[in-house]
C-alpha cells in the first residue's frame, strides 16, 4: 500500500484550503529554512479509496539530525503503530528515517521490512519539490528516480508552479502560506501509471507543509486491490 502514496508522503513531510488571494508582493523571494534539531510536527491524514471508504491516520515527523550544510534527518512514525485493511489493501504509516537536502527534498529513506531486513531507498538527484528560493509565478520541472534495494529504479516526473501566498487555518493555527500546485507521475513495477495532482501550502516562515491535498488517478494495469483516490495531510500540532 505504501508505494501507492509514497510521493504524497514525501511531499507532505518535506515541503500542505485557503480562501481568496493573499499575495501582495510578487517579487518577494522565499528561502527554505532548515528545521531545528528535535522539532516535531504531527499530521492527520485522510485517505479516500476507490470505494469511497475513509481511512484516517496520524503520524509525526521529528528532526533527529541537522548538518552545517543545511541537510537534515527526519524520523517519521505513527506513534500508535495502527493499521487497517480495506478492500484487500493494508493502510499503515511505515516507520522510517528520511534524509533531506538543504531545500527540504528527500534524498533517501530507510526502514525495516516485515522480514526484519533493512531497506534503503535512494532518490537521484532527489525527490519531489522545488529548488529554493521561490517566488510567486515561478514554475519548475523535475525528473528523478527512486531505487529501493535490488529493485529496478522507478522514474518520476513532476511539473509545478508557485501560485500565491494565502492565509490557511488548520488545527495547529493560522499561517501565511506559499501555495504550490504540481503534477507528479510515475509507472510502478506492476505497470500501473500513477498521476497525483497536488496542492501544497507551506508556512512562509518555516517552509513546513501546513496542508496538502492530493487527487490520484491510475492508468495502464489497474491496482489489484483497493486504492486511494485522494489524500489530505493537515498539520495538527508542532513543537
């Protein structure tokens, strides 16, 4: 299941409905801010599957390492380690360690597989997300690969743009947020093509994701079991 929403996970981690335009300075430049050591964010995730079932999850991102060059490490987990199986698909947050570059883009992640083996997955040059600094009206295109263990690499393409600055209210508070829209697509090892249409709001002070809405479509070989058609990640709290 996790491979179905992997792109959504990485965007929500490292990048999250504001009403009305709030941008007042289209020439303003926004830099990425490396998070502080031990900073923690808690997110709520709502998944809607192809049978209109709702799956609710909670996960935390904790910064466990910060380097002088701005790169850093995040530990992600569901504190309750919950899982649920719906239409033959098990939904759960994988406990993993994620390495990020100085623009907040993931470069690799590692986790322990069900058989106890350690798995490391590597992005080249890095996972989804724009290069900083950013300005309203800016666009980007990114091609990257993801290789996990001995599996053949998967090729991803993302096309995105910076839309506006908006006020967004979520359980963690009210934020002025940079609104990013993008499309992320790839074909998995089963021959299923995934296309995610993503709207992501990032706090302009920290560049952490505040809210993210993802619509997912599929073509080619259909998924064998139930699958998500939308994912929403919302910041619940931070410390």
